[in-house]
């Protein structure tokens, strides 16, 4: 299994900070956001880690890898501004085209969570189907900002609605996925049919109509560092 960290966006909601610094390279506590993710991935036993970013932030990520003195691959999307960005789904396929079809652990580079990815991957190994990490935000107003998930008593996702106006629940998808090798063909089909290439939620809502997709529910701390208020909250936690 390979790990892919998505860092190809331009994080305009965090401007002007992100005019100068890529969001995953912002500090939270005594580490950068991306360091929390990489360390969790390594603790789960995955050695091949790919970070996908864009040309605008390329030098920053190369310097970060040099400072870590770590064997991390850097994939550069040939984009330098928001209007050119690939979007997460197209970015995932771009990475699979470059590094080969395989099982992939995919994590957004702007998420802080403290659950063990080892538990997540064991859940995946038991099912060998696509897995989405889900979290109960316990607030329907907050849930409206995310992909809202419904599951059956076996944990299979029965419904996935991206940013609904009236959420049916407060269980939301986080940007952490395990995808088996067989998903590559479906990813290609999704994009060939001109579906939304950006938010992974749109792909998951399409994917559950094709094959079983399961939810891994976790508790603890999860932060989507998408705007200044959330970043301030994450910073203050430490």
C-alpha cells in the first residue's frame, strides 16, 4: 500500500497567510500540520509516502522534505493559481498514473486527527473495499459544511450527500480514505464522464452506487483547518 497526502490546493480561505505558506506547512503545536499526518502514516507501517502539491508551493515542500531528511516522494501538479488547480479527484488519478495502480491510503494535508491509522488500515484489511473515515460533529449546522454520511448496521455507506442544506445526521466524512487497486478503473470512468473533479465527496457519492463502501467511525479530536477560525482553534488547543 502507498500513502498519498493531498496538498494541491491553494487554500484561499486562509489568505493572506497561504499567499506565502502552503497550508499543510503551517504549525500546529510543536509540529507542522503535515508532520502529524506523516508520523501517523509511518506509525501505521507504510513506508512509501507521496505528497502531491502544485508548482506554486514546490520549493517549500522540497525544503520541508530536506529538513525532515526523509524518503518522501514529491509529485508536482503543473499549476500555479486557483483557476488551474486539478481538484482532489483528478489529483488522485494523476498520482496513480505516475506511481502505479495499487492500494492507496489517501489523506488531505490540512486535517488534524488523533486516531491511529493502524486501526483504520486493519478495518480496511478486513473488508478490502473502499473505506471512508467518518466523525460525528454533533451539530447539524456544522454538518452542512461537509459530506454527510448514512450507514447501515454493517457500516456500509448507504447515502452520501455533499454539503446538504438539511443534513439527515451529524455524521460527516473526513478527508481520509483507503482505496483498493480496483478503484482505479472506476476513478477513470468517473472523470471520463465529466463528473466533478474537485471534492472527494462527489466521487464517494457516485462510488457507492457501483461497489460497497464502508465507514470507519472514530472519536477523539478532528480538525478541518479550512479557515482562520479553525486554524486559530487548532493552534490554541496546543
